[in-house]
């Protein structure tokens, strides 16, 4: 649930991003995808990445309009939410939302093959949700490991009872962004997954700032996020260059320098694992990086606009 950004009843506000974002005059809209949590009446077991991105963009646009807000938004996606960045970007354009870029928090890009697959397949609940959370027998092994990650600094941020009640859910399998095989029946092929994610639709991808963990508990994001998101940012950069018509008489060396800087310029690290943004120190540092990356995303596009202007 999106409570991971703002906490639960009885939690310490300073352990969560919302507290620190507010201190920097940054507003937060926190959206939870439909799941089997009691907060949702409908059970959307076959929800796709594109379905969720369209709904999230529509809700954001509705809230922005209702509040009379102005200026750009910067979607922040944690973990599996990175799968929806391309689709959200497309939907946001359609809804005239001003998006200056995205920020990935240990987020998986819209590229299949990035998640671990078990030979025996993924476990499912009786309703048909991907069992990542809990059931009558308690928290899943995955959730137990996440809970250890949350409290790794030794100070309890979320206890097991609060985690089970307010945070952890069983999710629609297609939001995972990997081919879905249930009982040997390929319900969502690799080609369908790629189409849903828009993996190779590089012009539709947003520029993305990255905040990655450092801990071995989240080795994949710690070791690969800068490179994987850097690859997509580089492809987006080239698509912007290719779309400039006519090709301007530009300072080629300056453009090359800008392109080479992107993977490091748009990446930051915070000590911790998959939940590095929880806890007073992690939340404060992550917020500082968010504000800095917002500035970097704006400056990148201003510089590109100047270099690629006819």
C-alpha cells in the first residue's frame, strides 16, 4: 500500500517521506494499486501495467484539477511501480499533465527479465492474486524478509502486526511485468508483456532520476539500477535528438558530454536495502535526493531544448 510513503496510525511521522517532503514544500499524492486489501471492493486480478498507469494518471489529473494546483508533477515509483513509468508518461500527456520527469526508488524498469522467476511458478491466492503478502497462515516468506529489511537499522519502524494490517497486500500478477504462467497455461506471453510495458517505445519513456540502495539485501537494485535506468535514459536522449527536425547546427561535443553524464548525473544512493527510504535518516536523505533530482531533470531538459533548438 502507498502508506509506505506516509505511515500508519501510531507510527512516527519522521520515519516516512511525507513528513520530509512537506518540510521542503513538496506535495504528495500517494496512490495504492488495486489489490485484495480490504480498502478495495473490486477484485481486479488481471489488472495490467497499462491499466494501472492509465488509472493512476487519471486520478492524479483529477486531484490536481480539484485542488487548483499548478506546475509540473514528478511521479515517484518504488519497486514494481517502475514498470508503469512509460505507460503513465503516455497517459499523462493525453491528460495534459505537466511531467518534468520520473524518479525511481529501487524501482524495476519496464523491461521483462528483471525479476527472479521460480521454476515451479509463482504462488497464488484462492482469488487469483499473486501471493506476495499474507493469508490465514500469516506473512509470506517474502513479506517476512521485507519486514527485516524495513527494520534493519535496529530501530523498529513498522511492527509485524502493523505491516500485515496496513501495508502488505497480494497483487495482480501482471503488475509484476513478467510473463504469467499459471498451471502451465501461458496467459500473458513475453510479447504481450513487452507490449504492455512498452519496453522498446523509447520516445515514450520519461527521463528518470534514480535513487538506489547500497545493501546486499537488495543486490540487484544496488548493482544494476544506475546502468539499467541509464540505458533507458540514453535511448530517450537519442530519440529526442533524432526527433529534432531539421537537425540543428549544434555544438556536438557539448551534446556528447551531456549524453555521457546522464547515468551518473541522474543517479543517487542511500544506505540500506529495498526500504532505504524508511526511518528518519533514510527518509530525510531520500527527500534531499528527490529535490536535487527534480532540479537535475529540469536542467537536463532546458539544456537539451537549447542544444536541439533549430
